């Protein structure tokens, strides 16, 4: 493909060299979450959806860390690892020397994410292509209602995809904020448009299918602070390469302070958010006992056996408990009511089925009432015979 070098006076080769690596990186980052999801479900055998997304989030984030600080900024992985193994003390100088020359590449990455990535999230090309493919291959009149509902069904928030993408931009801004501040306006533009896009998607498009209680928030916060610490380390290495030793030594406590903050937040907030504190458990039990006492007192005063509704504590959990939650669904559902083949459209066959079911239900009710009356008459006759027999004996 040597003709590319001379095509258009060299402008085509410059365009390819400038944007082909960016497009290849974005394509790889779009394929990797699918691989990580298959790894979590097929190899690790994770069952919960939140657990799968958490696994994807961690792997995707650490891939982007390696991609930013090793394979992209310091050349190929093997060359960088070889230099680091031969000269362990040169890791900061290697990163400090190579990172300033990559600012143009990451500006292109942010521009591409603004002009291509966010519109892709907004338009949802996956759902759009699926809907257009189904419309092209089959008529809507030939599709079932379930297929039509699936075509227009809202999507779920894939935290394992979305959160690492946001942290990656934060990581780039933290790394180049001091070294090359020209990248900050592009980061501000990305997060400004990202707020509009994701706010609209979360309010009107995304529909959660599980509730994890915010279990991914502490991990996301820790990864954001880790990105800040890595940016501080890169800045120190960059200062050392510019023979600014005193400035670099002055900034050495910053990464340690960030790691201390990560440990503090995880110990005081991350771990405690997954457990119920002893004080809260005792308070629930105390409120439950107070409500039980109040219920007994109010029912004894009224004398009708009624009780006030309990909402807290053990009594509240007992009042909210439903036995049908642990039964087979077929044993708890009401009698079946056939639905039309299309929503808001009358279907003669459905009306026939509905009428026939009503007749069967009415016949079953009549037969059960007839059986009940027959049983009642038999019991009355037996009681009458017993009373006559007793009177004769007397």
C-alpha cells in the first residue's frame, strides 16, 4: 500500500496516520467489554448481573491503565517491560519522556469520543440496527407481540461499559492537566456533552433490571482516585526528566496522601456500606418492640382485635412478609385472562377464548356450589336422624 504515501500530496497518509490508531483503539475498546462479559459468565460462572458488571468494570479499567501508561505512551509492551526490567529506576523517566509527545494523540481520542462516541450512545446504533433489520426481514404484521415489545424495549445501564469509559477520560485529564493543559478544554467539552447525553438516557431510555444498592460506587471512586495518584506519579517523573529535582521532591507526598485517602474512604465508607451497623440493627429492634407494644395496647383498648400497621423493626418485617413469594408462580396466579394478539386491537379468537373460559369458570362455580348444597343436605339429614333416634331412646 505504498501508494498511500504519495496520494493527495501526502495528506492522505497524514490523515491515516493521525486517525487510524484512534479508530483502532476505539474499536478495540468496544469489543473488549463483550470479551470480558463472556469471560465472567462462561469461564468464571458468575450468576448475578451486578457481579458480572463489576467484574467487567475492573478488568476494563485496568486494561485502559495499561493501554495509557505502557502500550501507548511508552511504545510497545515488550520493549517497555524490557527497559523497565533492565533499569527499574528508569520507569519514571521513561514515562516522563514519552507522555508529552502523545498529547496530540489523546486530543484526537477525546475529539473522536465527543463527535462519534457520545452520538453513538445517544442514537443507540445497536438497538436501531436490530429494529431496522427486523423490519427489513419481516413485516410487523407477521411478528408476535413479544417480538414487537422486544424491538422497542428500553435498555439497561451497562455499568461495566460506561463507568470505565468515563474514568478513562478522567485519567487522561489527570495525566496531562499540568504537563499539557491544552487537553483540559477538550475534557471539559466531553464531560459537558456527556452529562446531557447520559442524563437523557437514564431518565427516558435506560431501565434497571436489578438493584445492587450502589455496590459499584465505592469501587468506581477508588479507581478515580487511583487515576489521580498515577497522574501525580507521572508528573513527578516528568519533573525529574526536566532536571527539576526539588519540585519533584516537593510533590512526592502527594501520591502517598492520595493512597491514604483511598484507604480511609474504603475503611470508613466502602466496607461499612455493605453491612448493617450494630446501632442501626438495635434501633430497628427497639422500634419493632415499641410498635408491638403499641399494637397490643391499641387492640386491647378497642377490643376488636384490630392492630395498627407496623412499618419498622421485626414486626414490620413480619407484616410485610408474603408467603406467595416462596411458592410456585403457577399456584399464586389468578385465573388466566387471554390477551389480544396485538395491543389495542380486537381479536375475535381471543374473545372466543375469553368467553369459553368464563363459561367454564361459571360451570365450575355452579358445580362446586351444588356439591356444597348436596353435602349440607346430607349433613342435615344425618343430624335429623340422630336427633330422632335420641328422642325415641328418651
